[in-house]
């Protein structure tokens, strides 16, 4: 029975291993990307402020 179920899963392409909490579109994925986007925005904002302080 296990062989039959695994063959059906392979045909339906459902035999992939779930990588865990950071699977695409899972809550961990959203948290990781929200944090990364916020960090990039903060770094860019600080770079812009330091650049304007040097120029003016």
C-alpha cells in the first residue's frame, strides 16, 4: 500500500519535502520578507540622511 501511495504522489507531484517554517507564502516567509524589507528601508533612510548632512 505504501508503494502505491508514493507512486500516486509522484504522479501528482506531491512527493516534495516541506522545508519547514519558511515555505513560500507561509507565515515564516512573510515574517522574513517583512523584516528584510524594513531593514533595507531603514538602511537606505540612514544613508540618505548621512549623505544630505555631508552635502549641506
